[in-house]
C-alpha cells in the first residue's frame, strides 16, 4: 500500500525534524562517555597503586582502575573492603565512612600495598 508507506515515511520525517537537536546530541554524548568517577581515583599500574597513600574525607568514594595487563585486587588488611580480581580497565569503588587508616594490598601480588587515610 504505497499511500500508507508514504504517510509512514512522512510521519517519520516529521518526527526526526521535530526532535530538538539537543536531545539527539545528549543521547549521543551519554552513550559515548564512560561513567565518570565522581570521587578520587587510584590507578593500578606497573604493579603499584598510584598514589600509594591517599587522604580523603569521610563519605568519599574512591575508585581504583586496573591499568595493567595483569589482574589485581584491592584487598583491605582488615578485610573491610575487597574487590574481585580485576582485569585490565576494570574498576572497583568503595565508600569510606569511618575515619582511620586503611592499609590494603593486592591479594594476587601481596608486595603491592597502599593506604587510605580517612579524616574529616
Ligand atoms: Cu596484583
């Protein structure tokens, strides 16, 4: 039915030109941009945590990103937080609510150590 097809095509065309450009742009940006880390970040690179010591205020979420080709974990000495084995580019986030010093290491490479200091 050519008439129905034409109407349908016209409706689709009107929908496209009626859609405000910012809707199309923002949808594209949202699809393309990776989820931004909202708090401080720690890189895991060259079998080390960088920065090795980080000082944050209570309530801060820290995100670790594995920039190595090898898997790593983020494991608290007191087991208060513990990531799974993280592959390349995997992230792990933890929100620190208690004040104190939290030493951690990589359970796969225990010589890799870091520390989170939480103080207000
Ligand atoms: Cu490791």
